């Protein structure tokens, strides 16, 4: 089953991307592929990863300290989460 999550980070997009992927690995996920979407003028982004335990999508925003929450969901909820986040940000990818 896929996973969705929310992260807070006091860092910019590049550092937050590294921290989130590191946190997934600490939690036992082996990452095969990942992609980062963000809005250049908003402190907000989406990280999508293909892992050995299923697909993962994590929405992040600026915060005082780095935190990550993760939950297992069904495929429809996962797809809606990604669609809603990308629509909201009209994100660029990198």
C-alpha cells in the first residue's frame, strides 16, 4: 500500500529533500526513485518516492524544526493527495 505524509523543515527545498529521503531510509524504506516538486515562490513542496515498501508522497512546508509524519493509505487517497498538492502549488519540478 502507498504512504502519504507531512513534513516541516526550517530548510529550503534541496536540504529538505535530502532530510526527508534520509528519514525514509531510517524508517526502513529502500528508495529506488524519487522526485521533488516545489513552488518557487512558496515555502512548500511535494516529494514522491518509489520504495521497496510502496509509493510514498510527502508534502512539506517551512517550520521551526524538522519533523515527518507518515501514514499508510489506499491508492485512491494517495492519488488524490498528489493531485491536490500539485494543483495547489502549480509546482515546478527538479
